[in-house]
C-alpha cells in the first residue's frame, strides 16, 4: 500500500545571513509543533511582525515519536487557523489498554485520535507558519545571551547570528535554550527513554485501534502499536531512564551503558509485539522529559515550550498536545509583550497563562504518576473499573491525552488515604 506520507511538503528556508544585524520581534528556536504553534500564535496577534523560526533540519524530516495526535492538539491548531493538519489520515476512535495484571479495556473513545508520521505533521505545521509570514532559517543555536542591539535590549544567538526582542525555546528534550538559562536536564526518575519503529499493521478483522500493553519489568513501562491507516503502524516501547538502568543491570549486562539499554528496549519491544517486526532502519530512540520535573518558567525575554519545558505527560508519554498548547501560549505572551513595549514581561505573562491552562492538570498527573509508580495494582484496578464504566474510561483518556483532572470525590479519597498513611 502506498504510504500516506510519500510526499510531505518541503519547507524552503531563508539564508540566515539576510537576518544578521536585524532584530526580530520573536525568534522561535525549533521548528516542531511547539515552535510552529508559537510562530502561528505570534503572527495571529500581529500579522505584520517579524517572526523567525530557526532549526538545523531541512523539513520534512523524521522525528522519533509515537505519532499519536490527540484531538485536543487539533483543537489548538484550529484556533490558530490550521484546520486541516490531519487531512488524509483516518481517525482512530478505539484504544486497547492492557496492564501486567491482566486488566484490559477496549472502548471507543468519546473523541478520536489520529496517527500521523511526524515527517508529515511537522512539515505541515511549519509550512502553515511560513505561509502566515514566519521566516524559516537553518541554524543550530549554541549560545544565548541578552545584550543591546541598536541601543535596545535584545536576546542574541551565537554572537549576533540571530537576535530578537523575545525568544521561544521550542528545541526539544536536549534544548540548547534551556541549557543557556542554566536549567539542568531532568533527573533519571523523571526522564523516559523510548524506542520507536515502523512495522506492518495488525491483520486482524477488527476496527483499527491503538494498542498499549504495560509491562511488569521496569514498571512503569509500556509498548504500543498505533495504526497509521496505510498498512503500517508506529510501534515502540519506553520506560523511565532510572528503570532502564536498573533493568539492564538486573539482566546481567556489564553496567548500564548505551548498548545494554538499547538491548533492553529493542528486545522487550520484539517480545511484546512478535507479530510486528520492525522495518529495518526505523528503530530509533528518544528522550521524554516528564512534567514531574518541569522547570519554573523564569521571568524575562526567554520562554520555554513543549519538550524544552519538560511538558510530557508522566502517565502516557504524550507530548504533542502540551507542545501545541504551550507553544501557542508562549507565542501569544511573547508578541503581546513586544507590542506593549515590555519584552521583559513575556516570561511572567507566559508562566501565568500556562499555569491557568495546565496547572491543576499537571498537579494531578504528578500525583497519579507517583501513586501508579509505587503501586502497580492501582493501574490494574483503574483499567478494570474503566472496562465497566464508560465515564471512568473517558476521564482516564482526558487525563492521559488532554488536560483532564481527578474527579473531586476521587481526589478527596486519595488525599485522605495519604494523610492517614502519613499520620501513622
């Protein structure tokens, strides 16, 4: 079957030399979903602004990911004026979830997801930002500093190669912008690593479904198989970095080096999905900085969005919705500060906006991730209950893929039990 992404859009670039000695209104570092959303939001706020997106890659380019696009992310894109990001890709409204204890749920979701290879999805979003007026340049950012350009403060990249009044760091898990702010990477217990590949989709005579199977070894950890709709599936397996190191050592490997970790990831994926062998050359690993160790957005002219801000759901590893939402909020805050003539206020405004949209949700996912990590039986019980109660299943999906929160009655029980344990 012909792959749906056989001809993703090519995104032309501007020569970075054309921008030297010019100060952009907003510079976005990173051309993925968070970066494209930031540019689209900034230009929605002020269409005639100078918005620059810097990324080392030529687009389209592959990006290691599960390729699952939750409907919440598409909602953000529609608000940004991009209604057709999922065009040509069939929605998948079923998810099958299986826990190590044997609990299983396979229920149609209230809202369907899509599975779109990032080579296609990211190029579409970047092309949309460019069509709106953003200038895309190829550039690797290594150094970030605040100085004066033409007598006014500006954020300067790499000795003047690029400059802007406000910068949005949307450059992923290994963010150079984050390092420049002096913010360390996530610790191993809040940093997952996953391996992704492409394979034949299952041949079962059932409607397409996203499949997730959790494993005891290295808990919390799971494998996935997400059908794209063209005969292929995105498959993968991931676990916390701390658990990967421990699992590799427990299997008798000589230490927990990169090769032993790779053997655990590749081997476990093959064992869980034996009927879906990975296509040669498609196995690639990537880091997922969980929101359980997200940094505080600092004041000032440099903002962090998406993976660079450790915005990955600790229960599911989902990050596209967070990337699109945080990028949109960052772009709005950045341009509003520029228009108001107070670029130094961008960081604080963005921090407050992000807390307003995701603060309660992120606190609840942190709480649930801690409980599930310590008590695997809680996940078995939750999935078993969700298989009998559709409203509970929908709540779990909202918490895992969107910005859902724990129902008040359930939260009260959790808090009471924790207080009882602490009082003993």
